């Protein structure tokens, strides 16, 4: 019995170009500061509304801050000791 032949992949278009994506942040410090500002807004919102969803988002954001601070310290970040929170 003959097995049916299937093409292994679909052909790519000849005009395919990889999309150019610019980074949102050039430095990890900028990302951390934006996260801290977001946390401060969430903290104010929680004290105003006592909404548990806001508290959950706040704790998640704190975890993100710790993650990015660890990344910055592990790669020997610039001005690590010059950042004051």
C-alpha cells in the first residue's frame, strides 16, 4: 500500500520579514521604578476601597519587583547602590 504524501511544512511567503520590536525599557532600573510607582498606586487604592483583588495585584507586583531586583543584582547592575526607594 502506498502511503499518502503530505508536505512536511507549509511554504513561507517570500516577502516574510521579521517584525522589528523596540524594547519598552532600556534599563532594568526604569522597569523597577515603574513597578514601584504602580505598587504605590495600588496601595493607595487598597486603603481607599479595601478591595481584595487590589491587594492580590499589589502582592503580585511586589513579587515582580523582587524578581527584577534579583536579575539586576545577578548581572551586576549599574548604580545598584545608587538607587534609593
